[in-house]
């Protein structure tokens, strides 16, 4: 089995975050990367789409990257996540399951404030077989077309199906698929900044249903990142 990464970006973020997150991927991941952007970038095998930033554009970028990579399983790579090297040690044990790394801290950027909780899954932490992902995003974009969703404010049904593959129909998803969680040896850091496409959710009042095992900390207490100069992102 071989692995690769797909990287998708609209580049509408602080240049320091954009650059340092790419450098961290280069330092941690030594396999093929297919990047899909809305303007040319020097990162991996780059494909440029003439589209405007939106949720639908993000799904289209993901599908395009999946169509152009050649590997058994895929890690999703986002432009505002610091991926620890241990994240890429994972190998999916099954080819019909979406696996999410839940060892992640959300950074309330630029404060020295980080949170995590049980079952914290996000698109940026997914790893799964390419064919499984490819079929999902073909079906997801077909659903969008069939329902007549155009770029702009997300309709209610679109918010219900969510962003992450594997949400079951009984909870609002559009396909019945299986998910599982894993934890890398050391955590990833998800930078929640002012230009995130999705809500940051770094405070308890952000949740309608309170998460379990809520934790707050500072950067100095996050294991595995002692040699990383995180404050260079604030320079």
C-alpha cells in the first residue's frame, strides 16, 4: 500500500500561517502531495481551478485532487493545520471506513489558548482509501447539483449533511457510511483564525450540546511540539 496527501486551499489566510503550515507538511510528510488551489502555488503537484472560494469550491477541489493522485490511501491536508509527523504513521485497516485522527488541539489564534474534547473530528484529520473518498465526493457533488445548491449561503439541508464524510442518514447525512477514530502519538494543531471557512468553536458557549472531556491548555503543555517555534506565526 502507498499513501499520498491532497492539499486544498483558497489562500485567503495570513501569509505566515500559509507558509509555515506548508513547511510543517514538508518536514513531516515524505509522500506525494497533490494540491488544488485557485491561483498557482508552489506546493506538490499543483492544479489550479478558476473558481471563487466557497464550500462547493472546496468539495470540487477535493474531488479534483482525488482524481489526480495515484495511491491506495489519502491524508487530507489543510492550509491552516500544523500536522505532527506521527499523524502520517497511520494506515487504514479497512478500505470501507473513514478514519479520523482525534488527537488534535484547536488553537484560538493568536492567543495562547488551546482546547480539545472527546470525538473532535474534522475534515482536516481524515485518512481513508482513495476509491472510497472518490466515490463519496462524486456523490456529494451530484447531491448538490440535484438539490440546486449554488454558491452563497448554505441551505438548511446542506448544513445538516455536514462537511465530513461518514455522517449517517439518521443524523442528517446523505449516505450510510462507517467512520472510526484513531489517535496519533502526538497531536495536530488546528489554527482557528478569523478567516476560517467553518465556525471556530473554541469556547463552550459555541456548542448547542456540550462536548465531553473538555480541556483547555497553553502551548507549553502540548506534547510533541517542544522544538516548534509557534510564536513565529505571530511575528
